């Protein structure tokens, strides 16, 4: 069994990732305690914990990102633990290589969608990003300039779900302490990601994606497990 196979998880591969997937798979998966069962299994298995640690890091956009499981088709169940920040702080607007669905387990996110518009108020540099994979650093390569305008802004609170198509440029920011989300990334639909940055200008930006050690990852996963268990017992008002 390969390291990847130790993390295999049923993520409803037979159903296309869409808004319908929320009710068809994701909502029932959350409701029956699928994430809690998975986190317990990871903490009880050193090989699975090591795989998750090697697939987790502190993301540049203010959250801890940890892949908890992967399906045979390549979908990923990912935990995001957010730090609180104000929208627009670092002017990072981006799309993705894959569609995803998200469940707000605790706290609140503000989501803002953008569109390119030659008369838009946001003057930005457009960069091209490719996934670092298992690497601990990556680069953004400048490919041009653009102007953006805000197309939609919405707040999503604990207990809510949403679907995000990969091509939509957006920004997400935590609006409360303790914001935690679970997403399922779909299969790769594009080879690269567009990242728009205000006031950057450099032709190439280097960024780090240092991975966790199993010892570093165990405490946050234990806190995650304990929080979900409190909610499942009805001793905490949070939503998981």
C-alpha cells in the first residue's frame, strides 16, 4: 500500500462536484460524523498522521491547510483553520484549478467575487501560480496587468455550505475567531491558477509552504477532534 492509499477516503466520486453534490453527498457526510471519524482514524495511525503532516502547511492567505483524505479519483478533503483578518488586507484575489464545496464548521467567512473590467477600480498585477505539490516553496510568475471590480459579496456562517466553481476570481476572509472549514476539492480542471495582487510589480514572487511534522500536526488535530466531540455530545454551542 502506498502512502497515498493510506489516506484513501470515500468522497462520492460517482457524483459530479456541483451544488447538487452538497445535498447528494457532502451534507450527509458531515451529518453522520464523517470528518470526526476520519480525524480519529488519523490520530490512531502514525502512517496516516505522517501523510497528513506532509500534505499540510501554513497557507499565505491566513489559514492552516491540512489534507485529511483523498479519494481514488483524486478529490481531497481539506481542513482550513483560519486566522482572523480584514478582507482586502494583502490584495490577494485568485481562482483555483478545481471546483470545490465548503462547509463552515465554526465561525464565519466573508466571500467576495470579482470580475475583470477595464474600468474596474482595482488595479492589479496578474500572476500565474502552479501547485507546489509536495514542495516546500513555490513561485508566482507575473503575466500581465488587469483591473477588477467586485461582483458579489456574501457572508457564510457556521453550519452553512457553498459550492465554488474553479474559474471565479474571489477573496475569502475570516470574520470571527475560531473559523474552521472543511472543503472537498474536485478533480483538477485547469493546469494553473490566476492570482491578482495589488501593488506587487515584481516579475517573480517566491513563497514558502513549509510542511508540518507529525508531532506539530498532532496537537491541532487533537483540538479539532475534541471540539467536534464536544459538539456531538451537545456540550458546546459550536457547529461541526
